[in-house]
């Protein structure tokens, strides 16, 4: 049996993961703006940490956002699946693995879209960097290659997410119970009426 303390701990973990992921996205977004419109990504992100470059902070925050947003979404799906009533109760039939795939797909779709938009802005402001490495941390891949990879991730992630969302409420509904001893209606009875009688046509019906 679930306890309030257990539910509260899970909700606190979900909320903390979402808050951390939300903040990480803001850090990455600020770093992306600097890289797209100023070219000062080598400057410190925070003067109190002069060794932390702006682009390095963006890479770290993007990685943190991937993990924390996926975890938060997974915990939310599991929480909705355990609801005792409402439309979300139909999700209870799904396994934790399916919820994990859906959480990763939705997170990948969101972050890949943001990355593609950022690299597309780079093509507008300084297109020559599309041939250069994405970050100073690794010599490969280039910005242009990462943009194509991001488009591929969006393709699969959006398709998987759309499919799982669409099939979330298609659980089989129980048939209407019949009275004890009542045989189920057959196709022949439906066509001919009860006791095998053919239904009267309009011309055969007696005048009222």
C-alpha cells in the first residue's frame, strides 16, 4: 500500500529534477545567445568562476537538462499512472519501461528542437562556423553535422512520442455485462430479429 510519505518523496524528487532541468535549459539558452550573436563564448559565464567559459557552461547545462528533464517526465508519468481515477488511470497498464521510453522521447524532441534552432541561428549570424567543431572540448563533430544529427533525433523522438501519446487511452473497454443465463446476440439474430423472424418491411407493416 502506498504511503503519503512515499508519495511526497517521489513528488519532491520529480519537482527537484524539473527545477534543475528548467534552470539548466536557461543556462544553456543564455550561452547559446552569446555564441550566436556576440562571439564571446570564451568569456567566463560568471566572473566569480573565471575558469568556467560560457560555452563550457552551456555544454554542461545541456547534459544536465537531458538527464533531469527525462527523469522528471518519467516520474510524472508514473505518478499519473498510479492515480486512482480519471483518464490517466488508463496509463496504469503500461510498464515502467514504456514510460521511460516516452519520457526520453519527449525530452529528446524538446532539446533537439532547441539545438537545431540554435545552430540555424548560427548559420544566419556566422555561417562559416558550421564547418568548425561544435565546442572546444572535442574536435568533432562540426556544427553542421550536429544540426543534421539533431534533425534525425527530432524525427524519431517526435514520432515515438506521438505514437505513445496517441495509444495511451486506447485500452480495451470492458463489455456491457448481461443478465445471468442470457445468451449473447448473434449476427443472425441481429439481422432477422429474435426467434429467427424476419423483420417486416414498410410495405408489409399493417396500417395504423
